[in-house]
C-alpha cells in the first residue's frame, strides 16, 4: 500500500486517491483540424515508461484536488509531488546521489512481490510468495477435460 502525501491534506492511504493518467499532455490547439489518426493518438497513445513517470492523481475522498506525481513504476517510490500547471521537476541531480538504493529486493510483507525479479517460490519463477505448489500439471491438449459436476 502506498502512502501518498496530498499537497493539501498531508499523508494519506492510496485508497483515498485515483490515478488520472499521464501528466503534461497538452490539449490540441485546434482539435477540429486534426485527422482521425491524430485525434486517436492524442486520446489513446501514452508513454509506458519503466522507471520514473509523471502521473496525475486526484484526492477523491479528501480535498478532491488534482496534483502531479513523479513515481517510479518499478519500485513504486514517489520522487516528487507538485501542483497542476507546474513543470516536471528535474531529478537528474538527486538521481546521481544514491542510485538504486531505493529498490526493494525482498518482500516486506507476505503476498508482496519483491522487485528483484525472482518472484518464484522454490525456484519457480512467476509465482507469488506463498502461492501453493501442489505439483499438479495444468490441463493440456492431451488431457481430457470433463464438464461433469460443474
């Protein structure tokens, strides 16, 4: 669970907020002059950055104000929170000091994924910690599947 610091209300649980998409997307100056492809690109095409990403958030159960956040999409670290209309902060100076120190390598709580890439249990990549490992094979094309008792 993230603890998001609302610029108006202070630190609150992430369940009080809603994600609003990528920040700093400018509305077209003359939308009537756009082709269908250009309009579709404005509406639907967004960056899918692995790492620091500028996002819009709204404090929906609190002050109901929008703000921007720089968040790492891998480690979920929140680097900066700033008001709508302000330019994206430059983190290049602060990123050079302590690179990689915030990346989690072990889960803090049961059921939480580590960020190191080995999510498996007993050498099985792709399983969440605590996932059952019964050894039962998944159905294949050679395994008959019955609908009896359904």
